[in-house]
């Protein structure tokens, strides 16, 4: 393992801890995501997916494994923020909730 791989692994461990804390907060209170931008969360998810593909292709399986949680978090943030946006639009247009 070279120095670059060790640096990426360390950064991914720190990121994993941060994402787990954020994920716990969102699961407890989904209203936290009201300030999240839908397109921003989607682009972040796509970018992290690109990093994951790169880690896999480079053979850095530790960073790849640690990054899966990060990828799941940003997918969850995208889905919840999209649901909040759709709910707000329905309320503004006085539409009934979907069945």
C-alpha cells in the first residue's frame, strides 16, 4: 500500500464517522433536510459514485468499502430532499397527497 492509498483510507475513515453522525441525525429528524438543495444532493451523489468507481478501478478496496456508506448517505439525502420538495409543491398547489 502506497502513501496515497493510506491517505485516502484515512480520509475515508474520518468521512465515514462524519457521515454516520449525519445519517443518525437525519433518521431521527428528516426535517433537517429542508435546507438541502435537491440538485446539489444529486450532484454530490453522482460525484461520490465517480470516486467509488475510481477507488474500485485503482484496487483501493478499503476506500471503496468505506465510501459505500457515504454513497448511501447522499442517496438517502437526495431521496428525502426530493420528497420534501414534492410535498412543498403539492401544498403550494393545494393538491391532495398521492395514494
